[in-house]
C-alpha cells in the first residue's frame, strides 16, 4: 500500500473507532455509552469499511494508534474547522512514521529470513548452492535441463514461511515464461532442474524481491519466499 493512500484512508479509520472522542448521536449509529450500534445498512457498511481500513493500517505498520486523536482529526476535517496541523506537516508526520516502520520491518524480515535459512540448511534433503539458494528435490525428472534463454512451462505454488499462499498456478493452466525473465532464485534453480522434476525452493530476499514489496503488500520487504515448482516442459521455439 502506498504511503499517501494509507494517509488518506487513515483519516477515515475513525469510522472503525466510532469517533470515541466525540459524542455520537444514537440516530447516526451511536449509543449513550459511546459504543457503535449498527441500526441500518449504512451503519453496517461504515463499520465494515472501518474494519478493512484498520486491518490495512495495521498490516502497513501501525502497531499502535491514538484513537482519540484520529477521531478528532476526522471530526475536524469533516466539520470544516481549521486543523491543529497543516496538511503538509501532517503528511510529513505520516511519511516519517512509515519510513521508520518500513526500515524496522525490512531489518526484522531479513533477520528472520537468514535465521530460517540457517536452520533449514541442515534439514534432510536440503541442498545449498554457492549463491545461497536452498532447494529440496521432491521428485527428480529425467528430461533435458533448460538454459537461461529457454521458455518453460511450470506449475508452482508460492508461500511465505508462515504458510501464507501469495501466488499459485491452477491445474491445467501452467505458467509460461523465459528462464531469465524471473527472480534470480528461480533462474538459477530452473537451470539445474531436468524436465519432470518437482523441487521445493527456499529463496533468500536477495534472490527474490529484496526490499520491494509485491502482491499488494502480501510479500513484505525482505521476505523469504518458498516455492513448490514442477518443471513440465521446455517450450519449443517456432
């Protein structure tokens, strides 16, 4: 998620927190004790949007938040009163927060990736190349081995270490691409795999996407990636 869009929806997250810093009339979905009451479709939609925004903010680095301050900021903006800080300063605060949060996340993910690989390399069947790529042969094929310029067809499933699936092919719909047109870990592994092989890859961030998030932020900066790959064929050049 881009920082500017996070800032924009961050204002709206006050819907989720029910504007606890303000009195909310019962007719608009509030109650006398400050709890949000879902009286109608609009209340439910508003609350659902708040849940979605809150979850996205938490995933984007907001480990903690002052719900009263965000509620007041929303109320001030919505009512048209002069804000306590100007928009430029507000944006600078948010950018600084997310820059720090991203650096922390990037460092932590790299440490976790290297710890995982350090433990994984000693597991049965796991092999490590000179680059640091780790792989495990699930099934050894007996076909030709592709070169960097070859086009190949594969089935694959990509997960994070916690088991989260971020991408996969569907049965009868394999992916097709050039060996040297994918991440470094894949390019290296495919040039070692005979057609018909099934391998599991454990890819260090430096051989994957590094500090660049992917898949809408599901792949975070410096995430270790795990792939199950089945090399189906080398596509004949026409």
